C-alpha cells in the first residue's frame, strides 16, 4: 500500500505547476482524476521542444502519469453536475484557473466546501487571488525576471541569466504539493478541510531565503562583477570554468590550497574572508587561465584528492549515464499503451514502508471517463446520454 492510497484527487489544472503537483500526489498512491475538457487539456496540444509522441506529446506525458482522465465540459449543466457529484467523495481539489474563473464555473472553494466540508481545495495562481497583478499572465520566465534571481549571477552589464529549467513552475508545484499534504494532515487531526492558496511569485521569492535576507537584513546589494561569477553572494572563485577539453565547476575553495594545486602563487597570500570579495574578478580571471591547462577529469581527480569542492558540467546525455543517478534509480521506465517504453525522472523521496510507484502512464483524454462515472454509481445508459449531449467525452483504444 502507498501512503496516499484511498485518497482521491480531482485535478482540474493545466500546463505545468498544477499537473506536476497532482502527479506527485499520484506517485504516492492517490487516485488522481484528471478533469479535462472533452477536447483534452491545453498541454496535450502544446509540445515543449517540439517533442510530439504518437498520441500523447512528451510535455503531457511527463506531467500526468498515475492519473485517470475524465473528459467533461464544465460549461454544460450535465458536465458540471458530473463534477459536483464527484466532489462529494473527493479529498483534494486542485485548480490553477485564472483568478475569478473558478467562481464563474461554479467550482470555487465556497461552493465545493458546502458540498464537502472535508475537502482540501488547492488554488494555484500567478501572483495571488487578488491585488494589482491579479490579471497578469503567470508565466515561468516572467516570474523569474520579477523574482530578482536573474541578477544574482553573471557579468555586470550583460543580460540577466534565466534558469535552465522551468524553475518557477517546478517550485510552485512542490509548494502546492506540500500545501496539500499539510492540509490533509490537519484534516486527519481535526476533520476539517480548508482552502490552500499558492502563487508563483511568492513561491520563487521565498526559496531565496538566504539571498534576500543578505539584502534585507545585512543591506548588501546584488553586485554583479566583470567576470561571470556564479552568484553575487558567494565568494570567489565560484563558477563554471573552461578546461582543456570541457568545463568544470569550482565552489569557493581555500585560496591557499587552491593556489598550490593550480599553480597560482598570488592566491597563497590572499585572505579567504576579504580578498575573495574585494578581488573577485581578479581571482576569477586567474582561475580561468590556470584551469585551461588540464582536462576536466585530471582536475577533478586532483581536487577531490585535496578536498576542493568541484564537479563536472553535464549535458543531459551525461546526466542519464551518471553512476550515482543509476544507483539512486532517479529515472523510471514503464510501458505506455501508445508511446511504448517511457523513461522519465521518478519521485525523489524514498519511503522505507510505502514506496512510490508508477501505476499507469499519462492517460488519453477521457480514457477513464466511463470507469470513473461507473464507480460513482452512474449507469452506462446515463453515461451514454451525457456523451450524446457532449457534456462528457471518452476515448477508447
């Protein structure tokens, strides 16, 4: 049995943050019902990186495993009635509609809590449920720009540095996942459901706890320098440096030890707590020149033997072959009925008694409509009538 076995989640979200959070709940055993339009969720039709599959594109595939699909038109009376009936026995309802849309559809917290007071209702937004930015688009790169994080690395005078992943979406997903679990724990103790509100702006802001506290408490500004230092609040040398054959990461070593290893005599008399800030560009430039002399593997062997923090710079082709990644079982593979063998990152938390597992891959739109509604007590005749009016939809192999 998995940790969340017996819990039902109604996932009405789209794109990345909401579906990723719901997938996490499904990985822990919850019965996640993906409630999507009869034409399929938006992400089904937008393929990140142009990675389209046979019937399910990779974007959707990666964010919707361990779910069943119920295709329903919430704007039709019959479709809305289907969803409200499912709410009676649901544990979590998750949505990331634009603020105000849930109320217009009649699926806001107040409406659903009146049907099921024990419901944990998770609402994800870009900037919050109200306020001056309520109508702005909550898009990952836009939020990265607002967060301040782009100016914590890179050269002064050069463009800001975006993250190499959908950072805000992912952080928001984890925040929503944590919020749902915390609210379920509260419910187990008290019997009370509640509204859980998560927004992307707060999520990306609060993970910068150290950086922002250095600014707000100590008053130290973000001061980018002439060299591409990896973080404005970490002492030099800190960054990615070219080697004879590739790149290497070096993270704030003792200058005396580091200077001896790379053959840079000027480092031997520098002070780790003062010069590494005031002479940051000089240290970076000298490190850059010295590290060109050997290969990445040669430097790593030398640094690791002398307790200098360093590591390789991977591409995805290197990451998937890494020995520790293989040892950890970081990636999972499973057979999908239309896409064949699918290999994706798995669930990152290990439980000794209740491990996560992949029960099913991402569903086709409406693949489980009939199955889910039969479980709720609806007859095949009733289901057929709803399909005939386009209130719901189903996909059959």
